[in-house]
C-alpha cells in the first residue's frame, strides 16, 4: 500500500489532511479503505478514486485497512 499525504499547514493544531491510497504494485486506487486517526479515534473511508481527507496534527498516527490487504 502506498500513501501520499499533503497538509494544509504544519503545527500542533489539527489540520485537514488530504491523501490518496493506492496499491504499490498495480498503482490502482484502493476504494472503501478505512483511514483512522488513532490519536483522536476518528475514522473516514476512501472514495471510489482512493482519495480521503481526515483531521490530524503533527505526531498523530494514521492507520489504514482494506479488504484483501494485510496490516504492515
């Protein structure tokens, strides 16, 4: 799984993080994957294009899970 992230700012305040989740072998988007901010216990899902957005701050931990993929 390959994850590309961008942030709208850096600092301790939570910001909206935008990302794209794709298969590292096929480069196909991973649809309906769960994206969880472990630090705030919030979850979102990727869309049909593999894109997602979630609030996070510096040092927060994001977890990704999808059917057919193993946790790494």
